[in-house]
C-alpha cells in the first residue's frame, strides 16, 4: 500500500514538474481551502454565545444572603448559632416554588437563624466544583459545628419552620415530675437523658446526647422521636434513672430500656441507632415524594395497613384533637397487657376470648372465653371456659342503636356484640389488645391530607378533603372491629372511573348501542355475566403501546359481529378501574371470552397466537356457548327461561335434533383432535428429549476420547521422562566407575612415589653417614 502511494505521489510530482501551471493551480486551491476552513472556524466561535452572568435569585428585601455567583463563605455560619444553606438552580421550578416558602420562614426566624442561598448551578462557582448534587433544591442546616443536617421533607413553609425550630431546640428541659409525665404521655417515642450540672457547666456526656438528638433529625425530618433532659435526681428516679449520664427510652407497650454503655460506645451515632432500633411506632407518618417511589410498596407488603388522611399543622401549639383521638385508638389497639408506668387506673384484660364462626346454615355467632383468674384456674377445668351466643340480626340491631350510621365512612355492622362481650370487662373499650387476638394485625399510617389529597382520591376518597375529618374517630373503632373479627362482613371497595367523577351516569335506552362496550367497575359484572351472550373482553391500558396497535383489529371484529345479538365485544381499562381479583390478568393486552350459559368456563386467547382477525373469529367459534348448556340447572338468570327449554314440534324439532347431533359430532371431533395434538406434542417432546440425550452422550463420548488422548500423551511423556532418568542414572554409574578406577590408579601411583621417595631419602642418609665416617 505504501509503495502504491509513493508511486502515485511520484507521478503527480513528475506531472507538476512537466506542467508548472498545474502546480500553481494546486497551490492556489490549497491556500483557498485553508482560508475557508479558518473563516468557518472563526464564525463558529462567534455563534456560541457566552453564558449570561447570574443574577440575584431572592428579592433584596428578603433576609437571605444570596450568593448567586456560587461562592461558599464558611464565615457566614459563625454569625448565628444555627445557619441554613439553600442550594438552588435558577432554572429549577422546584427551587422557584421553594423560594417563596423559604422567604416566609426567613422573615419569621431571621433573628435566630442565618439564611444563606447558594447558586450551585453556576459553572464558574466554587459550589459547583466542590459538590455533586443530582436534584434541586437542597437545604442543609448547621447547629454550631454539627452538620450538615439535610432536610428531606416537603418544601412548605410550616414544615420547614417546624424543622428549623426542632434544630434550634433539639432537647426539651424537664424540671419537674409533672413536666416529665406530660412529656411521656404522648403516643410518640420519647427519650430522656439524665445529666447533673453540679460539677461543670456542661457534663461531657451532655454534648454527645445533644448531638444524638440532632442525628435523629437526619433520619426523620418530622422529629417524631423527641429527646428530653433531666437535671434533678429526684425527677430522674421517677423513671428509675439513678446513674449520671444515663439515657432512657420510654416505651408504652413494652418495657422501657436504658442505653447499655458497657456494650456500646457512648457516641451520638450509637445512641441514635439504638433509639431507632428499639423504639415503638404506633402511628407512622408517610410522605410520598410525588414522583415514582416505592415508599408505599415497602410498607404495604408488611401486611394490612390503615391509611389515615388527616389535617396536620406542624406549627400547632396544641396537639390536633383528631390526631390525638386516632392515636388513643391506636394505643388501645396495640395495648395487649396495658401496663403503663404512669396510668395505673386502666384495668388489665382478665379473659382471653375467641370468636367462633358457626356453619352457614346457622344464624348465631358465639364467643368462647378462657378465664385467667386464679380462683377459676384452680377449680375444675370445665369452669375455666364460658360461651355466649347471639343471633346476627339481634347483634346488628343492637349495634345500630349504639352507634348510628355515619356518612362518608364505610362501617359495616359488627358481627360480634363486642360491647356485651368486652365492654363489661374493659370499661367499654372493646378494641384494647385487639392486635394480639387476630393474625390480621393492622399498621396505622398517617398522611397529611393537604399534601396527599390526590393520593386519597386515587384510593377512592370522594367529595372535599375536609368532609371526612369529623367522622373518622367516631367510625374508626367499629371499622377496626369489623376488620379483625373472623365473621366479617366488610366488602372490598373497588375504585372505578364513575367513582372519581362523583357518581354513575344513567344511560338512556334511546341511545344507540355502541360498537364496543366500554366497561367500568360498576358495569363490569352485569355485562360479562349476561347468560344470553358470548362476551369477548379486551383488557387494555392507556399507556400500553401494543394495546393501541390492536384497536383496529378489535374494531373490525366488532363490525363483523355487529348484527349478531348473541356476541358482544367489550373492553376495560384496568389502569383506571379496579376489578375483582378473580377477573384480573397478569399482562396487557389480554383477551378473554366468557361463553353464554357457562360463564365459569371462561377462556383466554392463547399467548402464542398472533392477535389477528381470522384467529379471533376461530377462537370465538371454537369456544362460544352452545345451546346444549341452556337447559342445565344454574344457567338461567332471575328465573328466566332458556331458549332451548321451550318444546316445539314439526320440522323445526327435526332440524334442531340434527343440528344437535352434528354439534355433538363436531365436539367429538374437536376432542379427538385435541387428544391427537396432545399425543403428537408428547411424541415431539419425547423425540426432543431423546435428541438432547443423544447430544449429551455424544458430548460425553467426545470428552472421554479427549481425556483418553490426554492420558496417552501423559503416559508417553512419563515414559520418556523415565527413560531419560534411566539414561542419566546409567551415565552417572559409568562415571562413578571410571572415577573409582582412576582413584585406585592414583593410590597405586601415590604408593609408588612414596616408596621411591623413602628409598631416595634412605640412600641420601647412608651417603651422609658414609661421608661423615670418612
């Protein structure tokens, strides 16, 4: 390739050398191309406009320091004991809506809190370079050197102000036993710390305890768990606190706990984690974010849930009376033993009762009770039990006299006369300890009706959001009793499109019959349970793309069947209409056929078949209701006579008999075809299984052959290695033998040399002697 390029370049150069005019033209074109590219790039730079400099986000008269250039000044936090930093993006709609709420709070708390707003979207600012925020706005609070405490609640002025006030005063001072009792009387969790301020202005553990209260605000922006501090030893003895720097977790339903300092480190994180692990939750607040979230799913999968939409004022000086009544009901519901350290007047439960449901033919409801008193337990075993039976109609009438009907709340008449069974034993409180008497334990959840009213409407609430507030406490006890009773008459409340519109519109008989019947929650069962019609039902949703693709096929099918009065085509939007669980489907789009005369034999369109007009017609003709089922018992509705029940004579009877015979033969052929298809499918499955087994055996054979080859290669390699070792050993043996021979020869030579040397030395000695003698 390089050779070709070089050759072509040489040819071009030779051509230019021969023709100088062509060379000049090429140079001129290159210069023009460079100028065009440079001009284009220079214009492109001018097209991109520079970003506009940021401007103030808050009004100048607002008591908020607006750092709209994105700078971070740590010195502003030292101006006040509590400082609030509001990170925003100027284009964000949530930031704009929260700006008005924050200004209202800042005007009230400007003397106590330093409010700072930082534009964290400006690319040249220090905030954008140091932080990576994925949503706006974000509020961080700092209490002295502690922080940041991120606010995770709704950006509404009362909620933000309430959160700031809790940060300003994280601890409640309890100077006397009366204030301590009032502090612990709330249904919300309470933590009390005992610290003596005699030796020093602030004991070392007090700062840690204060930090733990701020740590809890990081987890719960509502501050449901309140922290109190006691400095008087006599007041602390009321809750069995004797040691200094002790932390007490008060619990209503179980024994209260003291922080185990020997097992855990006395740090703010450890205290906060310990409190959240062991505290009791009687009423749990929920705040859905308004976007896609699994908050409700995580709570609803735990079991039955009672959602209460109540008005809530976070800044209320006195507790909400409706919320207080609901909390009292929840406390009584959870109080199984009812042993409170402050309220000794409540009697404990003396009997354990269980409702007994009699057969359907019986009209009575009985309750069997086991007495727990010592005098009865020591007597005969037959005297330990007692039973009380009453008729259901009498129970309902007596209950209706005790509690009149209340609007807006669905309260069914209780099946058990709980006032007569439990009222005499518990002072009229017939839901005390109900949590421990049933497996369907309720969990109480509270939502602010002002913030979550659309969710309430989606769940079936009607009217104005303030209409049901006055009736909730009066009907809540009866509703809980009916839900917990084994013989319960409560019905599931289905929400449909008419329910959201405020009522069901009446259909005029003069209106033309629609091509496709649009079903809702109220019209679903009357339509599909029409025994005189085959109903083809199409399940769809407004967000399903495949459903909209199939609309033209359903319309064509409805046009073909428009003149037939025995086949109806209907559809239902399952996203906007709740259906009974036995009529729900696991996917959309889905098509079900409810044949006439035998609605219990509903058939689903096969998932492996494409939804086309011929397939739908074949499906309807194959599974539609036959006249032969009309005379069977249970197929007529409201005493109406089936078409085939009328007797007739003449040719029509003969034709009907022949038609029925042909229909029987077709049915027999269809069954035979189904059996044959099942046998063929079984043979095909067996053949496939044999093919898979053959393939697996072949694979195993190939693997065995490969293993045999590898073993043979290993055998040959080992043989070669052994031969090489033997050869080396033989060489070593030969070498050692040669060495031995040479060693022997050397010994002989050394012996000869030694003898010669000795002889020579003797001759020299004799010569010396002879010379000396002469």
